[in-house]
C-alpha cells in the first residue's frame, strides 16, 4: 500500500459534500448569458493562480463565452433582418 494520500484522505472525506451544499442548482428561469460566463471565467482565473488543474474548466468557459457572444450577435442580426422585412 502506498503512503501517498488519496484525494479523499488529502481533502477530508466530507469536503465534496460540503461544497455541494454551497452549489445552487440551475433553475429553468436562470439565464446563462455572456455576463454570467465572464463572471465564472474570472473566478476560475483566480483559482488558476494557485492551481493549474482548473485549466480545462477555464478553456471550456472561454469556448462557452465565445459561443454565447456568437449566438447573441446572430440573434441581433436576425432581429434586424426581421424588422427590415416587415
């Protein structure tokens, strides 16, 4: 048996469940927009200052932010075209 602690031993057995209590479940009326993604991206960036294991999350948030911006831009273009077509 290795002397290296497992993640449960290193972090304590109740750490994951304690964090879960602080999470807020997404409700149907919650909007995930560019501003919300930017806030999450900033939070993860701060976490990454001390631990690079958050890099995959950071990269995913960057991609989601780009997609949200493209979607918003496309919606604005579609609305402009619809206004002109009336």
